[in-house]
C-alpha cells in the first residue's frame, strides 16, 4: 500500500507531462476535437459543436447537383447532398421523424467531436437502414467534416476539411484539405458514377 | 549554466517538491477543494427549476462527506466519497468529459492516498506542480493547433459567437473603442457564414491587432509564468500572474469550476496567508459564479 501511495503523485505528474503532447499528435491524426480526452486543449481550437458535417449519398440518377449550403458550392457530380449538421441546428431531411432527427443529431455530434471510425460506421448503418426500408441497396457515402478557420490578415473565413468515403461497405479516408476550395479538392477524390 | 549547477537546481527542486507543505495550507487546500465541489453542486441544484431526487441526494451525500472529511478518524472516508462521485461523473460523461474533471479526480486521489509520515509529495505539492503543468500544457496546445498566433480563435468568438464568451469579448472591444476614440465595431455577431465555401469578414483594423495581441499574450503567459514559478525568487510573482490570468479566463469564458480548482492550487503558493486567502477566495468566487449566472 505504501508503495502505491508513493507512486500515485509521480504517476499523476507523469501523465500531466506526457499525455498532452501525445494528445496533440492524436488529435491531428484522428481529427478529434482538441477539447476531448483530457489533453487540456479546451479553447485551443473550435470545439466539435462548431464543426459541420456534410453527408453526400451517391445517386447516379441525379441530374442536378444539390446546393451544399446557402452558397454557390455544389455537391460533387453524381452525389446528392443530404444533410448539414452544424452547431445546434440540423437541416434535416423533411421526411425525418423527430426520433430519426434526434438519432441523426446524436450521430453527427459524435462525428463532429470525436470522428471515431465507429461513428462513421454507425452513420452508414443508419443510412442503410433507411434505404432498406425503401428497398434500396447500401449506397456509396461520403462524409466531410469542416472546421471553421479565419484568415485575420485578409479578413476571410475558410475551412479545414477532412473526409471519409464508404464504398462496397468499407470506409476509407479521402484525406484533408484547407481553404475555400477544400470541398472541391476532396470531392474530386470521390468515385464518379459509371 | 554549467552542468553542475543545473544538477544542483534540479536536485533542489526535487528536495523542495518532497518537503512537507505547511499544515495550514494542506488543511485549507483540502477544505476549499471539497467545499467548492459541494458549493457548485448546491448552486447547480438551486439553478435547476426541477431538481431531481438524485441531484438532491448527491448534495446530501457531499455535505455529509465534507463533514466527515473534517474529522480526524473519517477524513479518508469523506474524501473517498468525493472521489467516487467525481469519478462517476467522469465515467458517465466520457468521452465528453470536461478536461479539468480528470485533474480534479487526480487531486482527490492524491488527497485520498496522502501519507503525511513519509517523504512522498503531499497533495498540496501535487496541486502546485500539477497546476503549473496544466497551464503550461494548455499554452502548448494553443500554440500547436495554430489558432492563436494569428488571433483567429478569439476573432471567431467576436464575429460569430452568440454565447457568453463572444458577448464579453465584444463588450471589452466596444469599451476599448469608446475609451480610445477608435473606430466602432460593426453590428455583431454576424450570422455564421458557410466556412466551407469561404466568406469575407470585416472588423476595424485596430480590432485585429488587439485580438492578435491578446491571443499571443494568453499562450505566452500560460507557458511563461509556470516556467518562472520554477525559480524560488520569481515563484510568488508567477503565482500572482497566474491568478490574474485565471481571473481573466474565468470572467471571459465563465469556466467557474476550473476557476475554483485553479485558485485552490495557486493559493497554496502563499502558505502564510492561507487562513485568509482561501475563505476570501471562496467568497469572491461564489460572488462571481452568482454574477455570471453559472
């Protein structure tokens, strides 16, 4: 017991020394919010609540690109933009029930803050379940997550974006990009309709 | 500094770290830390319109535990109850746990397992070194993630944040504009643009400079003051600086729970004043919590 007592203070301090630098590397690599997992990165970068999630579902019968946000930005060719989940808002699909809206809100909250592979898989399952009810097969899905940025010299808002693509049931990264053309850079990596 | 004197310094720091803290400080730290947990719990229950039975039970259990922690025989039992409740909070809120909850759990564990008869560092020492590390690491995080050097994190709050932090920053800037006869701020907050598509934003030129200066000041102070606290000659001034920094952060962000924990740790750097500073800080912080409506 005495030995444990002696170790506790040193362990606490060792964790305070070692964990935050590791946390910085992990947050960068796995894209989770700097506010999570006890790395003392609160207020170091915008929290997950300020990120936005864009979900694109491939629909090769779609003729017109859908508008992503109240801008001129369009969904990639062959994809339908389905939902944008921002801070507290959820521009939900009109046919969603309130239960489905809540489930989607919770899923996108996890993706925005934590971005774990399991969160993307869950979102994929949620979309599949909705499609299955209409007799549709699992579609190709792309999920892009954007973090707000500001160029304080030029006075310009832009975004850091990373994304994942699900094809044939497997999720893979489409990489990351920064700037106002980030969406175009990443969506160019999505597979086109045959 | 030659290698020999460096060794002397590090040896000195090690000896100092293991040396006992004045009993007065240890007792007040312990009392303040447990007391603030109970106080914030009580305020939370009072603020909730329909307090649940569980919340009331927690207050009752914490009150009993606080009384037990003041007795000689049941001190550890009282602390154990606080540790158990805080750990439960951490587990239940994970992975959305607020960062300082982990630190508070660690401090409670240090309090619980403290052994006053050995040379093991005491909880107040862990709190002292721990809080310096917390500030330093928070500064490193701000620097590493790249949202502070150009002032963009605070600028985003000023431009688009409808919450308390954005409001207080705008209030501060508007006050600066009035006092200094500077160009006034446009109507804020702006509706959030689509960052993914890009948008232009504008603020008076002086505002960008102030925000850049403030942002850089925060991470430099967070990293610099703990380093100054390593040396005995500058320690008290560094602790005072950190108390000012924490007060600024507390008022700006409204992070009251972390504010209490930080103040509890920082006041232990002034052992001879403990019996005055801890009760005064408890009163002052309670006032701030009530004023901020937290």
